[in-house]
C-alpha cells in the first residue's frame, strides 16, 4: 500500500507496531510477551526486534490434549 508523504520514521514506527502486535496475538499464551516487555519493544529500535514464531491455527500440542481429555470423558460416560 502506498501512502503519500510518509517519512522513513513513520514507516519504522508502523513496522515496529506491527511486529509487536504479532507477538501479542500468539496462539499460545506462553509465547505472548508481558506488558513490560511490550513497552520495552516499543521503546527500542525496530532493527532490534525479533520476529515472533509463526502462529499455528491448529496446534498439535493442543489437539493431543483435546483428544486425551475427550477420550477420558468418553470412557467415564461408558
């Protein structure tokens, strides 16, 4: 997307906000940063930020837990 009159500073701020947002929307809560880390990331330069892991829409860890819970519930009802 092209925007008129966008400075390099504006582009860096936008890039930084998007990268921090990607960290904050991780599917696994353990991968999400605490607010103190979010503040730190927003204060640092964009070059110092790491890319978060790719989010999974369906986690194998979660699916095996779901199946084991479902199987336990099925066995309890039979």
